């Protein structure tokens, strides 16, 4: 009986090692032959889209989990609006404002935050703004902005769902003084 269990375990380990080796060789084959089309003019397959989206969402949630969200004020929201309009609106749009024409060619398409911001917690929005997202055109603003400015933007982004076009237009009038 022990010998049978030992043989089964050994067979399972060998099978797992062979399967891992096969997957590794398949990845190398795809990478070195250029079999996967990286053109931004063609959408990802549903599987690749699911893997990248699920990985990104879970990664952000895990890394933002321990961030303490400060009390966010109306002043911070107003200050965040100016930064958002200068740095984010061209990709993520706003109530009554479309994304820039060139941003429509990005893949993955930047989320329209008027709808999508409702699905993220404030600490997650802050983390995304601070650290960015690889291979998505979302830059890491933590290199150029302090945490206070990033919390202002996060506070504003969390207000986007449900904001009217006139409310959006009234906040954060671009003065041309945003230097970042």
C-alpha cells in the first residue's frame, strides 16, 4: 500500500514538473516567435483581458489595503479638480467632457472614471495615482507629486460618479499655473 501511494505521489510530481516545463516552453515560443500581436489597434483576447484586469484589480487591492485614508475635505476636492483636469482628463474624460482623440488609441482603453471610480475605494484610487499601472499608459505620479496632492486628486476622482457636467465645469478651473 505504501509503495502504491509513493508511486502515485512520484507520478504526480513528475506530471506537474512536465506540465510546468511545457508551459514555460510555450511562453518562450510565443515570446520569441512574436506570435502574440501587441498592436494597440487590436483588442486583447477575452482571456488575456480577464487575466490582466483580474491581476491589476487584485494587485491594487492587496497593496492599498493598509493605506489610511485621511479625512477628505471640499477644499481637497477642489484642489484635486485642477490637477485632474490638467493631468487626467485627456485619458479618463469627465462629466460632459470626452477623452482626447489620441487617448482613444490606447489599449487597454483608460477607464471612464465617471462610471469606474465608484468601483474603487479611496485608498485604491490613491495607490493607482501614486504608483501607476504597468503596460497601460497610466503613469506613476508619486515621483512628481507629494501625497497631499495625490490625496486631493483621489478625493476628486471619488466625486466623479454622479457629478453633473455643470458641477464638473465649475470645479478646478484650469488657470494655466499647474506646473506638474
